[in-house]
């Protein structure tokens, strides 16, 4: 009734307006056709108002609520395609309950309703009570994927060529649809009788052995009622049959990988890396190993210069991974300025030393976990302005690179605004900062490689030689000499006798051209870190190559041959570290 009265009132008012318009037509006949058009539009509007009564709008209400759960006998905690999901109204208000399941199917009525989704996705489920109030909640429905796992292995290690392995598979199939299987095995897989296993269409393919070391990916393709599902995969970690050291490396945009350092492997056997299934981070320039853990120093997203005026672009962190990848923890997180992110590191005893972008080096005990960086909690152990090298070789903006300690002497590599290796002992560190160093009291161990930009360094104490890299154009590459020989390097030309090369006579030349590689002047990534295999004297590093004849990849200086060689081609590597504790797996 109220709506009818309102419409009649509106109709009357509009009719009154129409009468006035018609009178005006008589007075202004020259506008007749224009006003006729207006009359027609108003007439259409009036008739539309009278004939089309708007529907009552439903409004969200806290008095409307509902819950849902899977009620199939199996997979009650999983919302899979085909699972029967029960929706129950918990609404405080009374009235008819209508369900819209968000997938375009017909609505259902009742305080309790069930529904099955045929396509994975996130759906907005809407419950309306009494046609006036409603509530909408999302539900995420997952596609069915085969769930694969490696069965427990005797002695805990799958040994290459020797240990039989079986794989369990669970397939959520709440509707009991027909199943088709296609197992795909990695190269070199055999059954227990030694016969090759390439594929299998059985639900259970039986036990298998592997002929190659590393992560062996077993894949499974499944069809339900003819519909292909997402492929399943499980990595079987296959160890070597002798105890050897392990190399860890961080892959750009990927995971931490591990590689057994095998010499004289059997013919036909491949030594593939293990995928530790732990993210490398954004810019893990250094990774450090101290048994039983790997320490990953990630400089975060922003590692080149940025005007971080608010001091909140820091996102770097130090994380700790157990050597088998089973445990992963956060040691230190930076949420302040980007230049306080952890860039490079060095472990001495039970202390991890870490540098920021250009100012100095701080420390943290290896046992610390879940700390947030602040300068008050992690003061400098040494910094630019706390050495007499300041304004006598080092400037405030001098960019940090790797650093180490050799026979109680710090070797601090700088690549911009004061370049070279600055050497000093703990006693040379000033107790307060200075704006101009005392040139009469420089550290006795001295500044070497001045005028060059050394990036990474490692000390071979057994052979009493130091390895280092330089990124300057024309002198890029890897070098090896004794500390005394290093003192005699006065000019860049003095470096040439110590440069190491490939078997074809090539030096390793990292990218140092803006826009082609990561970084800018003084901080090109090129070669981030060197690590030593103490057992063999071999040195490993990741190379971003500028030479088409020497591809990027994981590299090794082979101490036996005296040449640089590829270990793995075509992989972008940041930090590297060696676990010299010999093992078959990790």
C-alpha cells in the first residue's frame, strides 16, 4: 500500500509538471519539436516507475552465519574436488535459508545443505535468510593431486646402485572414479632384478634402485575418469657409496643445493645435485658452513644504492639450515635501513661476523635465533671510521666485499671509494670513530691491491696460499699467491703472474657492465664467494660470465691440474660453502 501511494503521488507531481510544459509549448511554438522529445522521455520514465517495482535488497547481517565441513568417510580435513561438503546455518534470525555455492549451480534451500565442486578454485558461498539478510564466506577447493612419499629406508640412506626404495602414494578419490597411472622414473632406475625401469602403469610399481647420485625425481601422472590431474613428484635423495665432502650452493631464484664432491667416480655414474627444498632467498651473497649447520646471509631485495630516507627498506636476514635440510630457522632479521642487511660473512670459532653494505662488520653468536637487528644490540666490531685507514685509503662510502681472518690478521676487501684489501689486527681497531685517520699510525700489516676492486677471498692454510677475485675491467679473474707475494703487488701489472686460467688459457671474466648483470660499479655480483675443499685444495665459486667461450655456472679451480673448470654449466650461483666432514649423503 505504501509503495502504491508513493507512486501515485509521484505520478501526480509528474503530471502537474507535464501540464506546465504543455502550456509553455503554446507560448513557445518554435520549440515544439524539442519539447515533444522531452515529453516522450518523461512519459517513458513515468510508465517505467509505475510498472517496475524494485526488489527488496538483501543486506549483510551479523545475525546470519554458517559453517561447513567435509562429510565423506575419508579425507575429512581436505576440501578436494568431488568431496561432499556439508553447509550448516548457524544464524540467529529465523526464516527460509537459501544457499548460493558460488559456482553457478542452482541454489539450495534448508538450514543444512550439501554440495560437491567439480572444478578447483576459491568460491564465495552466500547464505540468505528470509530473503533480506545474508552472509558470504570464501571456500577454497583444491584439485586432487597424488600424495607421494618415500618409505622408510634401512640405515636411513639410499645408497647409489645398492639400496632398494619403495614409494607410497595416496590418491584422494571421494567419488570413487576410475584411476589410470603412469609412473616416470629418472635415468638409470632399475628394479630389484637389475632390469631398467622407465615407466610403469601399476598403482604400486614396486621397489627400485638408482644408478646416479643426487635428487632423483620420480614423477606420477594420474587420470581420474579420464581427466588428467596435476602431476605428482617426489625426490629420492640418493647418496654416494663412499664418504666424501659436500658442497652447498645458493641458486638465483631457486633453492639451496648440495653436491657430493666425488673424485674418480665409476664410469657412467652421474653426480647430480641434491635439491634441499629450501629457498636460497633474494640475494644470498654468502653461505657459511659450521658443522652441523649452514648459515645463509641474504642481503634482501635492495642491495645497490637507494635513497632509503625512511630507513625501512631493509629485508635481509640470516637463516640457519641443518646440513640435511630437515631443520630451518631464522637467526637474524633486518627491518630497518636497506644498507644494514647482512651482505657478507665469516665464521671464527662460535661467532658469525657479518658486514653491512659499506660501513662495517658486526657479530652474532652461532646459537642465537629469532633476533631483530638494531645497531645497539649488534654494534660494530670494526668499521670504516674506526681504523686509521679512514681518509688514508678508505672513505665513508667504501663498499664492502668478502672478508676473512688469516693468522690473526683481518683481510677486509673494499670495492669503491677506497679499494683494495685493508689488513689489520684487533689491536689496530680504534676505540672511537675518527673523521681523519692518523696516517702516522697505520696498521703494520698494510693496505694491498690498492686501486683494484677485490670481491671475494678464501685462505688455504694447508698450502699457505690465498685465493681472491678482482672485478676491474682488464684484470677480472681469479688469483692465487702467498701473503708475502701479495705484499709485493704494487700495480695491476704485478697481478698477472698469479692469475689462474682454464685449460684453454681463458681467465674467468665476470659481467661488469651495467644493465647486463646484477649490481653496479663496485658491487657487480660476478663472483660472490670462494670456498675451499680442504681435502683436495680445490676452490669452488659461482661465475656470471662475460665471456661467451666460458659459460656461467658452478666453477672449480682444480688444484691437481692447476686449471679452472666447470662443475655445472648454465646455473646462476651466489654463495658457496663446503662441508668437509665426509659422508655418503650429508
